[in-house]
C-alpha cells in the first residue's frame, strides 16, 4: 500500500519537473534549440510570443501538479486531466512532427508516451487507494 503512495506522489513530481523544465526552455530560445536538438531552428518574434504563452501554461501546470502532490489521492483527477488533453495533445503533436520528416522528434514521442502511461497507471492506483479508504 505504501508503494502505491510513493509511485503516485513521484508521478506528480515527475510531471511538475517536466513542465517546469519546458517552461524554462520555452522562455530561452537558445536552450529550447538544444533541448529539441535542432540548432538551426528559426524562432521569430511571433513564434517567441507563442513560446511565452506556452511557457506560462506549462508553469501553471507545474503548480497544478505540485498542488495535486500535496493530496495525491483526493486530487487524483489532476493526473487524468494532465494526461488528457495535455500530454496526449503533446504526444499527437510529436507524432505529426515525426511523420513530417523530423526524426529528432522520435525521442519526444517516446517520452510523452511514457509519461502518459505513468500518469494513467498512477491515476488507476490512486482510484484503488481511494476506494479502499472509503
């Protein structure tokens, strides 16, 4: 039972770390180019404005996951809401990017699939814990 709690809590922290990391990467285009392994990427002023908007959303999601971490069972729906539509949307975007001839995005397809799987697994575990506690 204690193991379930650890997995669930670690999932929140992993998600918060990833979102926080991407928020920082989006705010610093040079770092973003390194992270996506595309040093030739052209980031115009208009794209950078979109990056700032995306970074603010990622930062908001970071805090939402940290909030969920504080009461992981009671706030388990945060995991499901993070998986669908957020991570799933990123997963679809990376698949589209990969199919558009960008092989460097394969690692992001794999990573988003893994984080989706972990979040679904942890949500299911949290549901079971909640039912046992009732």
